[in-house]
């Protein structure tokens, strides 16, 4: 299944891997694997791993100059 979203929390929580696209629509900037032992709303979203993945995606998006204000 492919999920297209602009919500970083949703992407990290729901996906097994995240592909961040570059400025060129055919360019993959980075593919990030997401492997949580167990997914639950409070535990997963408050984990250091969740925050780390979310921060990496945010940084990649900022580097492209798209969509997120500093």
C-alpha cells in the first residue's frame, strides 16, 4: 500500500518505510525504514525513535525548501 501524506506524525506512525521526494518529482531524496517493535498511540509517539525519525524527515523537507516554515 502507498500512503501519500503531508503529516509527519501520520507518516512515521503508520508506515514501514518513508520515501522523501526531492525537488524533482522523480528524485528520491532519502528512504527511511520505520521499524517499531509495537505500535501504540502513546508509547510509539513518545519514543525517542519516533522523534528521531520525525526530525530526520523534517530536516530533509527543509533542505528541499518545500512546505515547512522554519
